[in-house]
C-alpha cells in the first residue's frame, strides 16, 4: 500500500512558477520561435477573415480582430516571457 508523503508535491521556494507557465505545451516551450511565427501567421489570417466578413456587412466579423489581437500579443510576449524565465538559469551557468 502506498503511503502519502505530504512534502512529495511541494515546489522549491527558490523560484515561484509563473501564472501562465501551465497554459502552454511542452512543444511550445521547445519550439518558441516556430510557435511565435505560426501565431503571427494565424493573426494575419484572422485579420483577413475579419476584414472580409465585415466588408460583407456582418458586424460579428469584429470577433476575428479580437482573436488576431490575442494571437499577435502572445506571439510577441511568449518568447520574452521565456527569456525572462530562463535568465536566472543562464546567469548561474555563466557565473
């Protein structure tokens, strides 16, 4: 029978995990540039789709611009978050 160890799942207090760390996949963590490029491409596609839908007179096409903004902002910010997260590790290695 397995005994529960209350300290088994505790994290170290050296560095707290960021709030968004669990929202991205391991693939995205390994291929940051590729995921960022694909997010930019998706953002451009959302802008084109939104422009076409709005041009044909449907107001709900503005939702595509919200999706484009979200994808564009994540494409810009996620690589910077990863650099900031990895900076303490790089500083320890160079010291």
